[in-house]
C-alpha cells in the first residue's frame, strides 16, 4: 500500500467484499454477530425509532458516529454523503429533507452502489440517488449542496486535503459540513501504521486531530469545530490484542462541523 492508487484499490476491493458480507473494515459492528447492528448503531448515536424507518440491509455497521445528530438537515435541502456505502445515512437524511429535498450518495465501490440502489427500491426512496465516484473527485456540480455528511470514510482517503477542497467546491455559500471520523491523539507505531488491516479498519490512515482540523480550514472552511468526541473501541479481534490496545490509546472518534 505505497501509492495513492494502490491504497484506493485495496480499500475498494475490501469494501466490495464487505458489501457482499464477506469481509470487515471500519465500524464496531462490522465483525459483530447478526442482529446486533441496531444495538451498535444506538451506542454510537442513532435512535431506535429512526432506524426502524430505513432499510435494515443499509446498516452494515461501518460507521463511527451519527453525523446527522448535529447536522440539522432541513426540509428542501440537498444533502451529499461522502462514501455512502449501502445508503444508511442517506436514507436517514432523506426523511429529514422530505419530498422537496434531495440526497446524493457518492461511493467508489460498485458493489456498495448496487446494494444501496437495491435498498432504495426496497424503501421506495425517490428523493435519494447514488453516484459512482471518488470523494477526491466528486461527480457533483459547484455550489449545489446545502449539507455534506460523511461517516468514517475520509480517514481512508490518501488525499484528504483534496477531499476537503472538493467538499468546499460543491457546497453553496453558507453550506455546512458535518463529518463523523476517526483521528489520532498521537502517532502510531511503524508496525500499526504499516498494517493493511489497520488501514482498512480506519486506523492507520487517520490523521492527527490537529492536522485534520487544519486541512478543513486550509480548504476554506470557517467555524471548524469538534462538536463531539468520544473513545472509539476498535475491538481486539480486528488487529490482535497488542495492536488493538495501541489503537485504543491512539484513536478517537470525533464529529466535526464547518461552514463555507
């Protein structure tokens, strides 16, 4: 995993397998027993009554927070989800923006898009669409989005500054960005940093917290602020006991809000 393209290829391959239920990645629910996804979603900030209103198959347990909790999506708004996966947050956002609003999900993994579109048919969600694309090169027009959300995805990008620049481009003036993501409180050991499993698990690709916020400001965002921060339990089954203990000490889950 030395080049940007090899990183993307690895992530795309692994998340394609996750869409088919044959591999694991980000999120405390990824490797959990069937039936526990709802409980885990509640633990990271989602409400049971909201989860009951969206397709169950859209919840793959890949998130590290509930970005819409602080996003305040309004009726009639256009919402963009960076790395939308099976559509979990998109369907929740669709309920907030209503029939006069629209939700766009962008994901680079064809298998995830297929699953998301199937879920949209199941839900009868006519105000949601899913587009194939990289979050570093968004297939979205300039100044066309009111709100951007993302859930434990930006840490996977090898070009985070480009992600924030693209987010700034597509937002309308005054538009908001609210992301849930993993950041580092301290540097990782070379062994953990070079682990493919740790990268796909949203750990070794994460940035230092201060750097993450600085990149958003550099892209042009103002009022960049952490609105929630909590311990993130990666679980010892993901990396083995020693590396998981290190990750637990180094990684934290944040929700960051910013305005264009």
